C-alpha cells in the first residue's frame, strides 16, 4: 500500500498546474499529507522546476507545512519570477511568525548564523525591480533581531 501511495506523488505533482484551483488545492493537500516525502517534493519543485506555476504551488505548499520550511522559502525570494517571489513571501507571512521561526532554530547556533546571513543578503541586495512586500521586510527585520538576541548572550558569556 505504501508503494502505491508513493507512486501517486508524481501524479499529484502534475496536478499542481491544473486549470481548476480546487484540483491544485487538493493536490497540494495530498502531497503535504505525505510528510517528509511531500516536503521534499515541494523543496525540489521550488528549487529545480522550470515551470513557474509549479514553483508557485510548491512555495504555497511549503508555507502550509510551517516554520520548518523557512530556509527553503528564503530561496524562493531569489527566484527569477516575481510571481514565485510573491508567493514565497506570502507563504512566510501567512503561515509563520518571526517567533515561530526563531523557535525552530532555537538551539542550532550554526543555522541561526546562516539565517542571519541569508536575511541580511535579502534585505541588502534587493534590486529596484525586485522590491519585497513591506510585510516580508518587517518580518525579516524582526526575525533578524530575534536571531541576534541569542548572539549577544553568547558573546557576553565568551568575553567573561
């Protein structure tokens, strides 16, 4: 039964470009229900797929999974398509809070540093034709501050 279900993933993936929004929504939900395999399919779709519509739907699916997918959605903010960037931004703001992302990476200092660098890169290197929505800019600034709060504690402990 597991193999039959897993063989459904490619079928569901192809339905992410269906003309009917309810079919796309159902396909997203079904892929999400596959847990780690579904998440991996969304990650690959967002980062490797040439079809813009699939990248958009994969960004939407990743957002619904939650804050654990934040790092992948950051990649979506660099997508050449403004529609994909907008959906990645919308998915972050709609399904996450800076606090929920901070919590996911609470005891993972290396990841926190990596996130700070990625956030800084996004905030500092946005071309005029790739402006980010104000909601995601506020989100990123707030998250950057939260990620930095633990740094200050770590630094003050090291200097004593």
